[in-house]
C-alpha cells in the first residue's frame, strides 16, 4: 500500500516534470531563434572582418611599394 502511494506521488512528480519539459522546450525554441539571430549577426560580422582584411592587405601592398 505504501509503495502504491509512493508511486502515486511519483506520477504527480512526473506530471510536474512534463510541465517543466514543455517550458524547457519553449525556452529551447526561443534559444534556437536567438541562435539563428546570432548566426545572422556572425555572418554580418564575418563580412565586416573580410572587408577589414582587404583594406589591411591593400595598405600592406601600398607600404611595400613605397
């Protein structure tokens, strides 16, 4: 009897666990959106870095010519 009562409590905890899991999935979904935005930002940042590298190369070439 005692074990069955414990099992009932376990099921209640499982129910709460499932609710937490749903919340966690929602949080994960939001995090995935943020990750997508971060990737877009990184892509833009990489383009900016490439432009800077090109400018640096040009300066180095000009410096060597002088």
